[in-house]
C-alpha cells in the first residue's frame, strides 16, 4: 500500500553495496606502461626514458605514417630506387617520435 502512495517520480533508495561494489579502484601505477616489454629488456637503462618519451614501444603511429608513403612510392614505380623505402621509414619514425616528444607534458 505504501508503494501506491509514492509518486512515480520519487527517488527510490538504492540497494546497499556489498563488498565495495561500485567503488572506483585506483591502480597502484596509474600509467599505461607495460613493464617487461622490449624497451626494458633490450635497451640500456639510460635509453629507457627516451624510448618511452618517443613511444618506441607503440609503433602504430609510425606504421600509419609509413604505409601510405611506401604505397605511393610503390605505385609510382621504384625504378631501382629502393632506398626511398628506407628514407620514408626513417622519416616516419622521426616524425612520430618528434611529434610525441613535443606533445608530452613535463613530468
């Protein structure tokens, strides 16, 4: 009978929370760096911060710059200029690394 007296717009009490449900948990390390990846395994210790800054461990930006350039060179005809692919790869890598370093906030 009490349910009939309440208006349809009245807020209903939320059910009690059990065991911390719905509570946001903050991870101990808030960064998205994957520990134990190739940057930590293969690079010297002094180069790790620079590799993280340039995001060498995430190559998708380099691929997105390189493949359209390489495809355009391949469609235009290589004519024994295979070094162009290397130059485009180095350019894509440098552009991506430089752009990421410029946008990175100071720590």
